[in-house]
């Protein structure tokens, strides 16, 4: 979502936000802090529970699909995610690669993934 180029801003850890008993839990993934906070605020206006991750690797770890916990079952209800919103252009792993990993998982393949990008690249959109 940043202005035309891939940002390399990184943050340590996750931002967890647990407010009340919201029905929808959204995982928002973006390497740009400002964009991530903006998405988080917009989702909270709609009373969503929001967890943010600063890159796709962190998102996969949170979802139980990281290198060290590839076979972990998602039994904890707090980890249940109803929607993933991710930036396309991020260092290390793109949002599209994150989408592919989620869809390969038997536990997560039904979770919708929305990919955002500020760049108009028709071939990327088609893919």
C-alpha cells in the first residue's frame, strides 16, 4: 500500500489486540507501519478483532505455519482467523506467496485472503 516502492521498515514481534468478544478476527500483514496502523484502525471501526504482523514470515508463524511449527494444529480459539489482509510487496515473502502457503494448509485453506497493492501491475492482478 505504500507509494510505489517496497518498504523495508521492520518491527520486532506482533501487535496483538484483543478487545471484547468481536466476531471477526482479521490478520493484517504489511511491512509499512503507517499502512498497517491505518488498516487496523479501519477494521476496528467495524468492530473486528485485529492482529497485525509486519511481514509474511511473522504472519505464517502466528498462523502456525512457520518453519518450526509447520505441523501444529490450530486448536487455540484465539488464533482462529476469519480473514487475512496482506500487502503484496514485502521483503522476504510477497503477499501472493503468503496466499499460496495459506491455501496449501488443510487448516487454513478456507480463510479468505485479500491482497493489497498500490502498484497497478495487470499481470500481478491477473495472477
